[in-house]
C-alpha cells in the first residue's frame, strides 16, 4: 500500500481558512525586519500566509492584518508584488 503524503496546510491570515500551502502566498519578515514575498515558502523568518486572491490582498492591505501578524509596517510595494504574483499566475493558467 502506498502511503499518501500529507499535504501541508496553512491558514490564510485574512480569511482564516486552512488551505494547502501551494494555494497560499507566504510573506516573511526576517531578523533584520525586512519584509518580502516568499514564493518558494522556504526563507527564514516569521511567515504569514495569504490566499492567492486579489480580494484577500486588498482586505489585508485595508485591515492591516499583515502588519499585526508580522509585527511591523508593511510597505505598499509588498502588496503590489503580491498582486503581480497572483495576476501572473492567473495569466499563466
């Protein structure tokens, strides 16, 4: 019998839904306090996950959810980068 690998799930910090990691985007704050989008999900630091959904990104920006999750000011360029990542993926489909 083949062991079915467990798919790692993470919670979207905006919708609080559990989803497979591949359906989420990770935003990381490292020890230096730099915040960046982590498409690989492998970088060191405090990570917060967001659904790959433009509405969710907008909501995160308006509500400041990421600021609270990562305990720092999130630059608007991060949200732009998230939007581009989602739009890029949607166009690739």
